[in-house]
């Protein structure tokens, strides 16, 4: 099963969901606005993708929280991701033991259409 983590108003998440729909691939959707992934799940994700890829330092939430001034190291980024899921670069797509972060149509084609 493929799980897409994100928010419905995010353009990248919408692109990903449309890609899966257009290719008749069934996915589950996990809404970051409604729930937060467990600390264990986030820790697991950091073993599959670099925390600097998972952590969105260009988004609105990052700016409104003034996190740039804190010069966060990896541990602090992890702590912030655990309490504020809108800091994830979206979408985060989990399938089997793999993780794909962000929207990239070529990566999706190579990963999900084989």
C-alpha cells in the first residue's frame, strides 16, 4: 500500500494525487492538518531520506515560526518535525520500505510505473 502524507491545499500534493489517480494506483491519504505522524515513524523516515530533504526550510510555516534564526541542527529539525508536521517537504510518500519526498514526475514514473 502506498501512503501519501501531505495537505490537500498543497500544489505538489495535488500533483502527486493526480498522478496516482491518472495511473489507476490506489493510495491512502494522511492529512498533516488532521494528524501528526508518530515520532517513531518520523525517526524511521530519517533513515530512508536525509532530514534536510524531509525538512522544508522554504515553506510558510518555517518562516512564520522564525526557525531560520535558530540555525537548527538535525536533532532540532527532528524535534520540530515531531511537533509540527507542516514543516515536512510535501508530499512524503511511503510504500513498502521506501520513501519518496516532494513532487517529481520523472521520479514517480520510474518508481511507481514499473
